[in-house]
């Protein structure tokens, strides 16, 4: 019998209960307070503790809070108005206030490392998805609401300039963080028999 001198994984019912009921909170129903500096630091630390083939850290995160959210909102409103000359006023106002829906918005950027015969970009992109998901869970486990959104501006090159997204990078998503102002609703989940098969 092997001498087990290291701690074995143990059942953690609190984590299992957390995962069993995990669901997102709506960004439109998220208010103050958001995480303070220390809480945000912990969310970022835990959120980036993800599998990462060859330890490349092929991602980065930009934090939008305070006035920085309004500045991006002005760019969103301008870009929207340029594309929609007949724009309704209330829609432009909505664009201006997008980042103000939550006290903190994290932009998670996929920043793949170009390594010939190294880790495929696909794997690096999977790692950034893991960052987004772990950020959501770290935020909720810290007592905040969280939602992962892309929306139109994640895929608009003009907004990439405004947001400081460089050539070769892609936005994996925006993680909206705050205090939920309404209960998040459950939604149907896929039936395991539709998505899992057992190889023979
Ligand atoms: C990459 C990605 C982008 C998403 N973008 C949006 C979006 O732009 N708008 C939206 O309503 N939901 C978006 N979602 C979905 C929400 O994050 C989330 O799935 C939904 O709120 C409920 O899921 P949950 O309760 O299982 O977490 C996105 C999800 C992913 C993975």
C-alpha cells in the first residue's frame, strides 16, 4: 500500500451545492456595491488560476470601474450613432450607459502567444474561456452577482481600438460584477443523455 503523505482530494459539499445551483445574474439588474480593491484582487487571483498548457498566461484582463465606464460608454454611443443615423435617442442613451449597468466590468482578452509547434491557439483560447468561467465563480463565491457578456462591441474593430485591444487579440468577454438587485432565474439545463455518451 502506497504511503499517502499528501492531502487527497476530499468531498466539499459547500462547493458541490454552489455548483449545483450556479447560474448567472443579469447585468441589467446589478447595482452597487461592487467588489472593493481587496475583494477584486482576490477575484482576479482566483479567476486566473486555470489550466494553461505550457504556462503561457495567454490572456489579460482590463478593469473598468468609476469614470472609465462612462468614457467607454461615450465611444459606444458614438459608434452606434455612426452606424444608425436614424437612431432613436433612447437607444443611444442606452449605449452610453452600458458599462454603467454594473459597478465593475472586467474585459477578458485572449492574447495568444505565437509559438511554432507549441500550444495551439485553440488551446490558448480554451484557457481564456476557463478564466471567464472561473472569474464568474470566484465573484459569486465572494458574494457578488456576475454575468459573462460579449454583446456587439466585443466584435467591432472600432471598439477594439477604443478598448485597447491589440492586433492578434480577441475579446473573450466582459464580466459584469455587482450586487444583484433581483433574484436570478433558473433555466433548463441539457439532459445528460443528449450530451454524454460512453465509449465502448
Ligand atoms: C462567450 C459568451 C458570450 C455571451 N454573451 C452574451 C450576450 O452578449 N448577451 C447575453 O444575453 N448573454 C450572453 N451570454 C450568456 C450569459 O453569459 C449566460 O449564459 C446566461 O446569462 C445564463 O447562463 P447561466 O445562468 O447558465 O450562467 C454569453 C455567454 C458566453 C459563454
